[in-house]
């Protein structure tokens, strides 16, 4: 239940992002800049709270294998979902209009599960949840939901279906965090390190596939600066927490 709770907190920004858009649709530039900040936060969390921590318990080749496995797993899953009608699910342009609702829903779950499992795994050891990872998950989910909600509204999805989509994704992510905690409690450090590396590979692949293109296209000239700001903010939290 502790893992479920923290997973729910981290993924609740999916519903918050949707509600913000339903209240007042942001400009594409603002959405892109928020996406850039979230990407920077998530990159920092991957580098310092996943890969660096994992490197203390596992060798380089084991970490590389975990990274490669995570990246390939996300790539294959994302490719299958795209071919089933879930392509452009996180775009704010309305390109989802030709997609399939089920595939779009499955794709949003695929994007959110790796980070939720990692969030749950940070509880292993009894030291409490990693604040840096929690903030990274929360902040990165917010612009993803905002961009996708803008696009899905333009594609004609009703408010009830939108809220159902993000509500169910939030619950699935919370369950994933709980499972991550339960499954990894008592696991050898090497296993935990491989899981962290696996999630890092999946998250980096997701970033380049769904978040960075949106940020680069609509964020304008300061996109890079905002991304670095997000990275620095998350690194500061990680350093304080460490």
C-alpha cells in the first residue's frame, strides 16, 4: 500500500494536467516549454537516481544489458502500439484523430509504467521514497498529459472519456509502483540495479519518442535553456536528498 500510495501521488499529475487543459487550453509554446522542463527533470532522475545508483551494485556490462533491454522492450512495445492506432498519442496537434482509442490508452500506460515501477523500487531498503524520483515522475507526467489532452480534444474525444483515460492510467501506474515495491523487497542489490537500468533505458527511449519532439517543435529558442533548468532542479533535489 505504501508503494501504491506514492505511485498514486506521482501519477496524479496526469489527471491534474488534463483538468488544467479542460479548464483553459494552454498555448502550444507553453505546453512545449513545460514538456522541455519535464524532460530535463526526467533525464536528471535517470542519470543520478537510476543509473548512478545502479552502478554501485552492478558491473558495467550488467548495466549496459539492462539499459539495452529496457530500450528495446519499450521500442518494440511502442512500435506495436503505433501500428495498432496509438501513434502520436502524446502530441498536442490533434494527430490522434485517426488513431484507435484502445491503442492510445494502452500507449499511455506503457509510457507511465516504467517510472512508476522505479518509484516503488526506491522504497526498498526502508529509507523512504526518493523525493527526486517522485518529483521527476510528477513533473514529467504533467506536460505529457497536457499535450495529449490538447491533441485528444482536437481529435474529438469527449471530456468523460478523457478523464476516464487519465484516471485509469493513474490507477494502473499506482498499482505498478506497488508491485515494484513488493516484487523487489528483499531482492539482491544486483537485481535491483538491473531493474533500475532497465527502467532507465525505457524512460530515455520514451523521452526521445514522445516528449522531446513536442518540446523542440513548439518550445521556441529557449527550449534548451528550460530543459537545462529542469535538469538542474532535479539534480539539486537529488543532491539534497543524498
